């Protein structure tokens, strides 16, 4: 499994980091399709959509939509 920093979003509520996550194992049913994790304030949440992860990162940090 690989986890690579994809984006960092800063806003008045703090900073959220978006990671792209891939599963390299042979048994992974979605190995070719990455997932995205948002880490904010000590918690990590996983999303299947890049856009959803970025939108959540903007919301939790209070960053503007045009970040």
C-alpha cells in the first residue's frame, strides 16, 4: 500500500492534508483506482473521490471554495 501527500489545504480552522492512497497487493479488488484520505485535527477519513476529499478538506479548514 502506498500513501503519498497530494495536497495541503490551509484555512482559518487549521490545515488539512489530502493523501492519495493506492493498494499494491494482489488481492486488492480496486488496486488500479486510488482512494484519498483527509487528515485533520488528528483524525483521518477515506474517500473514493478526489473531488470529495478536496471539498471536505476545504470545509473543515474553512478555506474558500476556490482554493
